[in-house]
C-alpha cells in the first residue's frame, strides 16, 4: 500500500511539474508577444534621425516696412505670416494626401491625412487671395528642408512611416501655433486677421487628429 501511495504521489508530482512548465511557457510567450510592439516602436523611435521640421518660427523681415492698404496697415510680420501659411500648404497638403493613400487599415492615420488635405486646401485659397490682394509675393514650392521631410515620408514604410508622419507634422503644427497667436494679437489688417482666425482653427484641428493616431511622442515636443 505504501508503494502504491508513493507511485501516486510521484505521478502527481510529475504531472504538477509538467503543468507548471506549460504555464510558465505560456506566460513567457504572452510576455514576448506583448513586448514585440513596444520594442518595435522603440527601435523606430531611436534608430532614425532626429525629428526636424524646418526653420524655427521666427520673424523674417522683408525690409519693406509697414505699408498702407485699404484693409489696414500691413506690417512685415503680417507678410511673413501669409508667406508661411502658403508654405505650410505646399508640403502638408501633399503629406496628407500621401497618408490617405498609405494608411491601409489605420483609420486614424487616414482621417489625419484627410484633415490635412482639406484644411490646407482652404488655407491655400485664402493665403493666395490675401497675397494677391495685398501685393505679397508667395512661395511656389516647399523649402529645401520641408521637401526633405516629404522625401523622408516617401522613403519610409510601415511603422516607421507612421511614426515620422505623426511626429514631424505634430511638431510643425506646434511651432506655427505661437506665430498664429502673435499675428492674430497684433495685426491691424482685416484680411490678415481673417487668415489668422482660420489658421488658428485649422492648426488646432490638425494637432488634434495627429494626436488621435496614438503615435505622437510628446517628449519630442519639448526640445
């Protein structure tokens, strides 16, 4: 009888050991599966070059001083703002269109792209009309740095593309936000004020939808 109990106990211990091993193995596989997306995101974030969006949003004086127009005084800051709104559309519009085409099943990314396209279509129209009416010469193509951003998007794919798209554009919109507020506060020109009102609304909308992708690394916004 003692031998039988010993055999039963041994079998129980063996089964318990096998079961424990299976549980530990399953937990290890689950942990590995959970860590894969995290490690992939970290590799994308750390492997690439720093997030740069172009020259800082500082005032560029065209040397023409303050001009008199039927819509009110037109300062150098006003003109610089109108040019920057137009410049933003020259690269953010195409970036949004590319996101729509490459989003796949990422609905948040597609929606962000759609908002970029629609928002800059309106701002482009307004900035071109404002430039024409106020005699402001406007850019016709992106700057070298901003074109480089578009080239980086085109060269990337998958998670890297999504990461670059969300973070470069989110940082760009954060930079322009302060300029919009400054111009809206100081301008005495009614056309520029109207453009600043729309730009403020559009920039906030774009920031919101870029953040809704869940890809924005907020640590990049503080340097």
